[in-house]
C-alpha cells in the first residue's frame, strides 16, 4: 500500500516537474486570443504526455489514463484560478504570480532549466 502511494506521488511529481503549467500563469500577450492560447496549451499538454510516455515506458492503457488525469488536473486548475481571481485583487494576483515565479526559480537545478527531482523527504 505504501509503495503504491509512493509510486503515485512520484508520478504526480514527475508530471509537475516536467513542466505543467503554473497554477497562476502570467498574463499572455495582448495579441493572443483565447482560442490561440487554448490551442497552444493543448499542444503543450500533448507534447508533455508524449515525453512521459517515452520516458516512463508507458503502455497505451497507461497513457490514456494519464491523459485523462492530466485533463482533469487542467480543468481543476482553471476552476481554482477563476475562484482565486474572484477573491484577490489585481495587485494581489500580480504579487502571487511574482511569489510563484520566485519559487519556481528556486526549485530549478542548473542551467538547463529543469526542476530538481523530488527527494525522498518530499514524500513524507
């Protein structure tokens, strides 16, 4: 049971570490339309899934389940961001983005921009 939990936590950490979009994304350029951003996000998610499939040697059934899970996670984050922006002012949202960006940079490991893998202590 504990091993299965650790595996699930590691998989979740890998998904996030590979570059899942930040919870509160920076503002897009004004030339982007909602449709363009959505299309770009869809391509990015598909690309991340292909990397995970290859890196983790996932079979087709696992890849389908993971794709569904990533879609659900994306929808949950969109809903969370919407709720959060209804609570915080624009200045507070801007400050939160700055804090999250700082945190993201602190987690980076090296010049390649990749995040460090989770440590065993992260799972306790």
